[in-house]
């Protein structure tokens, strides 16, 4: 039989025969791991029916650890030595092999940990990226300093289009809504987020953030979490569109006066900070439009200058030395 196999497969068969050399039936667990996919299988086998096991799972689309499947597979009455599984036949295999893969974590990473920050407000820790959404030195203080003071307060009593990349917890949007009540702008707020947080996570975050909970009632707060991909009128002077989309697939369809760039750090999400992705949104800025972000890396400053922005390094909030405020050159 061995002459049908490659040298690598022959070695596997010899090894497998050593494992299954007992004449009596055995229950054996084998663990197969590929691109973080872990599947536990229970195989009822004998020496006569099982010579070797070759399971090749090709899963190039998975880039996030999937939970372990804890459900034993039923008996497979077929010599596994001739089965070469690939993703192309997984759908057929599932009719025989009843395994359940919980993939919800891939589509919506869970954010369960509420963390108190230095100014008494709270933030969330994203388990997938391993980062908090806001500074642990003060979530509200950071947002107020960078996005409100250096961005929003440059405008008053006018129509104002705001684009936020990295909507996250909705904190910047809620603070913008609150602060604009004294500024008198008529705002269209467009938030982009690939992984929206769920209501069960959002509401405890709001309750534990006094600067929000004391100024926005529950019904209004919920609108900053619910109703994705459709424009919502929060008030006559504040319209909100939260778009669930990958930033790399986002194509602006209007001009913006102000951009809040609040993605996770370049070390964690380098694709968010590339010149190609930044160019798309910088092109959507009106002349003299403003771009603000917490990141102050040299490569980002040079990229923004190459895209025609006038870049200023500004003092940062507590725990951060500098942040960036950039203005689009009128000549562009």
C-alpha cells in the first residue's frame, strides 16, 4: 500500500501505525491546527480500517483565533488515509461531520472589560487588538483635548460635515453632540467602524462615564449605538450615520470639513495608516479642512505633508507628549 504515497506520507503512515497498533478499538483525540483553527475530532478506529490520517485544511481567509470546537465528531466509516480535506469540500463534509465552529469572534470581537481611567471616566479593552479604545490616563480628557478642542471648536454656527475613522465606543460622537449645543453648528457626523460594539457592552460604558451619562439620556445614548448603516436624526442640528465597513473599502461620497482619525495604533493596525488609505480621506477634505489624531509618529507627519497637508505638532493630553493637527493647504 505504501507505494501509493509520497515519502512524507509514508513516514506519517508508519507513525500512525505505531499509534494504532493495538488490535482493540480505541477512542483517540487528534488535534489539527492551521491558521489558529483548532478542531478536536473523536475517531473510532481499528488497525484494519485506519492506516493513516491525512487532513489538509486550507483556510487563508481566517486571521483571527477561532474558539475550540468541543463537540466530538461521529464515527467515520471510511479509510481516512485516502481523504484529503480542503476548504472546497468542507461544505460537503459538514453533512457527515457535525462540527460547530463559533466564528462570531471573527466578525465582532468581544469587548467585555470596562476599565476605569485617570479622569474618572471609563474605556473598553478590545480583546482582539489588545488595546484600549481610549487613554488609560483619561478617556474623556483625551477625546476632549484632541478632537473637541483642536478640532470641533474651530467651527461655530455653520453647516459642518465630520468624518470619524474608528467610531469605536461612540465617545467622540457623543462629546461632539454635547459640545455642539453651545457652538450652534448643524452637523452631519459620519462614523466608520469595522467592528461595532454591541448594546450590551455600550450601555455599561455610558453608565460608567459620568460626562456622558449626566448629559445624555438613555434613549438618545442608544441612538449612538443602534441603527447602523442608516442616517439618524439625533436632533435638528445633529445627524448621525454610522457605517459598518472596513476602512480599506470605504469610498467617501461627500466633502468633509473635519476628520477625526481615531483608529488603533499603527503598530496594531498598520493598514489603516498607509498613504493609499489616508489619501482617499484627505482628498475628501475641503480646502482649509482639519485633520486631527492622537498619533504623532514621524512617518505619519511626512505622509500628511506629502498629501498636501500643513502639519502642526500640538501638545498632547496627560500621558502623551504630542498629537497632530493638520490643515489642508488651500492651494490643493
